[in-house]
């Protein structure tokens, strides 16, 4: 049984106010990709990128998100944070 209001981690249509985007702290993409320049300078870089996280070395590039992958997450939040899009909707496609 859920009591009270659930925490909203993705503000639909507002990625900048979404807790999950703030936690990920995406890098700058323009005028060029700069992984050291983050959207929220006062917040730390996500721990998955800097050290041992969930049994994996976060500093290993194969576990890090690219700037484009961060951007896709931002677009998802700005588009409403939906899980079911046409491509993965149960029952086929439109």
C-alpha cells in the first residue's frame, strides 16, 4: 500500500527541474562537448562516473554515458517522461 504522494523524479516537460537530471548532472554539448563543464556546477558529478559504483569502476569509459546519451534523457524528460512511445508500446506500433 502506498501512503502519501509518491516522489516525482521526472518533471514532465521540464528537464531542468527534474531530480533525475540534476542527479545525473549532464555535461555541456554546445559550442562543443565538454565533459568537465556540467549543467549544475554546485552539484557533484554522478558517482557512477567517478569511482566504484555497484561493483564497477565508474571511471571506465565503457560505463559512462556519452553527451548524446545525456541529451536523450533530457529530451525524454522534456517530452513528458513517458515510457511507452510508439516503438515500445504494448500491442505493436501505430
